[in-house]
C-alpha cells in the first residue's frame, strides 16, 4: 500500500495512559521541588522558557526535551486530556 492510499481508517489511535514524561518527573519530586517546577511551568514563557525548564529537569532528575515541557505546559500531553 502506498502512502497516498492511506486513510484515517487505516490508523489506530494510540492508547497512551498515565502521565507524560514531565508529569512523571513531577511525581518524583519532593513537594518543595514540585512547587518550584509548577511555578515555573505556570509562569511567563519569557521568564521561564521551555528549554530552561527542560535543562534544569534534565540535569537534576530525568532527561526531558523542551518539546515535552511545551506540550505539558499547553495541556497538549496526556496529562491535559
């Protein structure tokens, strides 16, 4: 089957459950650390850019991309559904 012959009927939706990577990281943090990260996530993107948050989390907890932070922040990840 050629790519141009694919239809939406040929695709199966993913069944991702549980929190996204950022959500998993938040669950591992202490209450104080989680509060600090949640403040940054809720803060202005100019002050707390996605990449800055991703770098801080990657250095301290678990590797995470700025794209994952962006998705979590905007509610586009599984946590926001």
